[in-house]
């Protein structure tokens, strides 16, 4: 086997390890915040269910990563290797700083940067203008419908404010576009799906967690607080496991797609079909990363966005797990970080606007925006340096 392919496989597994290291907070932040489990118990729980996740779902996301971002004709082992370098450096740097970022988006940025450096912008599988117009049309329809419904409800309750229309518009877009995708009216994939769900996945997490948290609070409003706390601490173990399965099934497929693409580019397999050993190795790598735990990220997610009560932790984990599982089923590589952060913000907002520390949220949002371009720049520069030094390989 070509040494570059071997190195690429090892780097892809290192990426999944770093992914688990940073994204450990996604599955266990709420469990640790409410003390439903000790930190060690929570990390062990997440590690086990991260391992199970990819075995329970299809490998549609691996195909999106391996074939839906850069034209497979342009993919070479060296290009994929440099894409991994850009992604790994960004994820490790942000993990060290305690900033929760999307490992999926870092990898996509790496592919874009290395692909453009190697073969120009033509190597990227850009969406058609007709498809973009269709997405905008559905988004506009959702925004108008959401603004009308929210405005009418707020007016009837005597609480109408102009920002109600903006919030309603965002909710409308968040609901209508995934619904159009689920029903087959809107067929999107590749980089367009990734860019759309940068916005939609945190909003889906926020809305569903807010709704579930409000519903739970209403149903159990007359229960004794101590008894309620004990009940939802136990339920959090199940909801956290569900979320870890969603995280593993979505994010572990990043390395699967890269390794399979590298095997295909190197002529070691005849078609894009993820081998069983790749599934197992990728799942194990992300689980090991989770077991080591990204404690700075965990602290920010668990303690610095909002104060989380046990029933809210249950609502946040259940909502985020539902979003991840739904998107995995459709083959969309969404950010587990975005979905989980949105869910934590959603349960915090059930206690009012001031319950969420928006300064911390702003810091996280900046990192989200920077992830794809930063990883792309690093990967592109690495590819150009490698091409200059050892042009026979690149």
C-alpha cells in the first residue's frame, strides 16, 4: 500500500480522535452540568454509545464527505492528506483553547482548500443556480409563513413586538426547509446542504429543546422539586445515550468517507463502498477521543452558556439527539456542536432571555463562522507547500 495512503488513513483516524476530544462535550455536557453522572461515568457512557452509533445507521454521510464536496476525478491521496492536515490542526487548536467547533465543517473546509489549491475552483461540486433559487424560494415561503403565524399569536396575546416577526421568520425557515427535504420536494446534497444546516441545525436544536423543555415544565409543574430532579437525572442517562448515538453516527462517518475516498483514489477498491474495517476503526477512534474528554470544551458547554436543571438537561439531550438522528438518516453531515449548543440555549431560554450568557454564545458563533474558511486556508497552504517541496508526489 502507498505510504501516502497509509499516512492518510492514520491521519483520518487522528481526526476522528480529535473530533471525539472536542465533541465529547456534545453528549455529556448536560449530564455533567446536572450531576446526573460523574464526569468519568459520563465520558465512559458517551464513548460506548459513540461506538455503537455508526453501526446502527447507513453510511450516507460518508458518501457525502467522500464524493459530494470535491469532484472525485480531482481527488488524489495527496489532496485528501492535506485536507486532513488542515482539519486536524484547526480542531486540535480549538480543543486546546476550549472552543466547541464543528469537526465536520473543519473537514469540509480542508477538502475545499486542498481541492481548490490542487485543481482550482472547478474541482468543487458547486450547486446549480436553479437549486439555489429553489432553496431561496422555500426559505422565503417559510419566513413569511412563520412571521405571519408568530405575529398573529403575539398580537392575540397582547405581546406583539417587531422582533416577533424576525423570530417567527427564522422559525419558519427552520421548519419548512427540513420538511421540504424530508418530503422529497427539495433535493439538496453536498456543500449546499452543509451551508444551509450551519444555520438550521442550531435553530432546530434551539426550537425543539425550547418546546420540549416548556412542555415538560408544564406537565410536571405540580411535582415536588426533589422528586422531579431525581426522575430526570435518571432519564438523562437515556437521553444522553441517545445523543451519543446520534453524535457517533454522524461524526464518525467523516473519517469513513475520507478513508474510503483515499482507498478509491489509490485504486485499492473498485467503487465507493465503505469497508467494515473502516467503519469499526473510525468508530473506535472517535470513541477513544471521547473517553479522553475535551474538558475545557465540556466546561464551556456545561457551565458557561446557561444554568441547566435536570429536566432541561433531558430536554436538551433528547432534542439534540433527535436532530442528529434525523439528519444522519438523510445523509446530511450537520454539526453536532451546533445542534447541541442550540439545544442548550433553547432550554436556557425557557427561563427568559437573560438566562443565557449571550457573550459566550457570541464567542462560539465566531468560531463556527471561521471554521470552514480557516481549515480551508490551512489545507490549501499545506498542499501548495507540499507541491513545492515534493512535486512528484503531489
